[in-house]
C-alpha cells in the first residue's frame, strides 16, 4: 500500500527556520517498518499546488494524509480544492 503525506508548511517569518513535522516522520517510520511505502510532499505556498497532482500521478497512493495547523489552514483549503 502506498501512503502519501502532504504537509503545507506554515508561513515563513523573518529569522525563523522551516518547521519539521515529527508526527509525519513518526507515522512514516512505523508504516515503512510494517512494509508500507510512504512519500511526502511539502508545500511552501500555493504556487506549488501542481506538485501534488504530479506526485499523486507518479506515486499512485492508496491513501493520502494531510497535516495542517491553524496557520496552514488557508493553504490547506486551497490545496484540497485543487
């Protein structure tokens, strides 16, 4: 089974580094250990939405998981509509 994770990153703030999503990393590690194939798409902004379609067509996931927090919600909504 192929599982695709999508992580719309929070907006960049001056002087801050991009965040790493440990939750997705933990889930992916456990799933891989159990024999699943996982992949991750990280989006910084809406200009990268076509990347999702490309990755879906290439990876052919059976399941798609999206991680989102409050400051990512607008990008997440736009991504889902895309």
